[in-house]
């Protein structure tokens, strides 16, 4: 048996790592990976609270988060590919013009 | 059963399952060479032992003593990791596959399966979907054009066909209402009119079986979908740069995946280990395993037969077949199956 | 006790993977460390009795979404990340650990004040039988009864995502 707060702290660490990665990384793919890390951290909280409340609603939320993450990955990676095609870089610092 | 006995029994089962699986892998290669040889009007291996039955051992020795080459400018850690991922995932998925009913040995009553879990089917799907990384990383890390093309093709192909594969299983799940492979087999027990077995294949899942076979061939990178290896255009695809035991690990992974797919096909569609059981108790407990092995063997034989018969698809044909034919067909199968179950 | 040990092993893997994601310069190494995080999270879900969520986590996240990422990294042949010219090293060296430690301490304090650290959850992993907490049947009942409308709406979302991805990634004629 593990105290609930351990799960929450782990979830917070993962979320914070995601935020930090989002802020310090300059590669657009890694930034995207950091967003997925944040979503995973939140999912852990959902599942932990579902276990505490003995209610499966938390699991359902996790599914919807996963669906949104999958859809977001598909669209986001398509955007990354089209950005790379026109600008030939993945560095977000150099993607600073709305129009080429 | 105490925890100590449980762990001991599990370890023994793991050892036995690995031994059976690796032997099956070794002798599938021999079977393949023999059968393809006969299809092409040759003999196949015949020098090492009678009918070449020691050929797999000779091959294994050869692989061990070959020089292990790492290409320059390869990404070394990933280059090492890729075959390990491929082989590990291929061997792990056997853990939840049941090969027979419960058996009793003295005071120990145990299922013929390493782990009987609720979500066995999902575990297999998950583990095999992680296996894509082995192929993709092998292609990427070898720093070679052929490997790269093979790896790209493999990852796109495996992700695409995984969808059709997963959807083809839904029909069976609707009938059974459980992800446990043992429940799926139990639900197919019995016969109609005394002789037609109640296999899922005969319960209207033949379309699903067709989709499953097609998708499974693509998932295991076998002819007619062996685009990732395509030796006539890509040298050897994703494992072009690999030699020695690292190559052998990819090879073993491919054949272990074939065995897993064959086991899963027998469990999901062909009634698992059902069959006539007779004779003294020891024969009675081993006969189901024999019926199961027979189905797996038949499936492997068809694999090899197809390899000896069909040409390779073109890549755009492969993608079009997966997305425009198999996927709608799988969805239609789900709709029809659920209508049948709902109206019954 | 056993579940506590298992939790610490997988939690250490998670944190290690997450920090490795930050440290690594090459996107493929970051992607692989994220896969490690997702795999160990799936095992932690099993500790919490969420077997179906764990399986879906591996199939959807590790097996599909991350494969897409690795595929795109391979396709674009993404190289080592470039650094920003005028980046402040002090902010990086102090800020990142500060952010992580600060947020986790805040969560610890709040959960301690709320008394959540006295609630022990999870238990011995039982993965056989219908009494598992997050078993697929229970989730199916909930998803297709109480959450039917959101479920249908997500299918529209996926349809839009498919069309968006096709439109964005296709080459201009």
C-alpha cells in the first residue's frame, strides 16, 4: 500500500519536468514531447484519485486525455513536417516569421 | 499454493516456455528452408544430420563465431539496443499465451500458461506494438540509406496494419466479452450437430480471420508484405548493417513473432486446444497441447507456403491495401457482428 | 511493502526518464526516455489496479503516438538541438531544478495538510478474476452508458484530426 501523496508528488515531478522542457528546449519536436510528458503527469493524478475515490470516472478522463493527445500528436506532427518543409529548420527560435 | 511454490512453478514454466519457443523458432527456419526448397524443386538443407535436422544448430554456431561489425558513424548505444528490444518484445509476448488447460502434478494445480491475466490479449497487442522500436531504431542508428529506408517502411507499415489487426479482434471480443485468452478458448468449446466445432471461425468471424492473417503477415514483415527487408531492392532492409549475434537476434525475433501470431490465431479463431481427448490420464492431459501445436504448425506451414508462392507488393499497394481495403472491411465486420449479437 | 518497493522502482525510472528527456540534446534520445516514462507509468497504473488504462497506455502512447514521433524524427533526420545564443545559464542551472523541486514540495505540503499521505491506496496486484478495480467490463459499462456523448464527440475530434493531418502534410500540387 502506497500513500496517495507519493503518487501526487511523482505526478508533480513529471509535470514540472514537462514544463521545464517546454521552456528550455528549442527543438520543436522535443517541445512537443514535453507536452506529452505533462499530460502523462496529469493522467497519473487522475488514476491515483480514481483509486482513492473508488470511482472509475478518473479512468474515463484518462481515456479522453489519451484520445486528445493522439489527435494532437497527429496534427502537431503534420504541422512540424510542413514547417520543416518550408523553413528547413526545427529550431523554434528561427521560426519567427508568419510569412516567408 | 504458497508464494514460494508459486514463484518456483512460474520460473519452471518460464524456462520451459522459452525452451519450447526457441526450439520452435530454430526448427521453423529449417521447416521454411525445406518447404521453400521443395516448392522450388530443390532439396533444401540435407547435409547436417539426417534430413538436415541439425542445420539450425550449425546455423547458430555459425552466427556465434561470425565477426560482430559496428559500422562507423553508427549511433552505438541505439545500434546495440535495437536488436535487444526486438528480441525481448518478441519473447515477452509468449508469457500470456495459454497452450493448454489446467494440469495437475502431485499437489500442484497450474494452468499451462506463464501468467493467466485478465487483459492477456491487450498485453500481447501492447508488447508487439513496442516491438516496432526495435526495427525503427535499427534502421535509424545504422547510418545507412538501405537501413533507413527499411526502418521507415517498417514503422509506417507496422503502425498502419496494427489498426486493422486490432479491429479484426473486436468481433471475437464481442462474442466472448473478455480479454482473457483462456476465456476466449473456453467460449469456443462444444460442437453443433456433434461434429462442427464452435470455433469463432465458423461463428461468422471468417472475414475477421482473413483480416487477421493479412495484418499479421504485414506485422511480422513476411512475404507478401516484406517491404522492410525487400532483399531485391534494399539489400536486407533495416538489418543490412547487422552481423553475427545481433543479426541472429533480429532473425529469432521475426520467427518468434510468427510463432506468437500463429498461437494467437489458433486461440482466437480456431478454438485453441479443443479436440478429441481420450486414453489414460497422462495422454488426456497432453493431448490438448498436441492439438494446439498442430494448429500452430498448420498456420506456420501456410506462412511458408505463402512465402514460396506470392510475389511482393509495391509499397503504395501495401498502404492502399491496408488503409482502403482492410480497415473498412474490419469496421464493417464489427458492425455486422454487433448487429448479429444484438438481434440474437 | 512489496507494492511500496515496486512503486519506488518505477517512480525512479519515471523521474530518471523525465530528467533524461531534459538533459539529452538529440530528439531521438528524448523520445526514447519519454517511452521509458510511459512504460513505467503503465506499471504504476497496474499497481493502482487500473489494468485497462495500463494496457491502453502502452498500446496508444508507447505503441502509436511515440512511434509517430520517432518516425517523424527519422523522416526529417532531426539533428542535435541548437542552443539559443543569449540564453542565461544561471536561469537554466537554478531554474529547472528549482521549478521541479518547488512544485513537488508544494504538492507534498498541500497533500500533507489535506491528510492525503495517511490514505494508502493500491494493493497487491491481482490481474486475474473479475474483482479487479479497473477491469475492462466496468470501464466499458461506464464509457458506453454515462459517458456516451463525450465518447461520440471524441470520434468527431479524431475525424477532424485525421483530415487536418492529411491537409497539412500533403504536398502542394
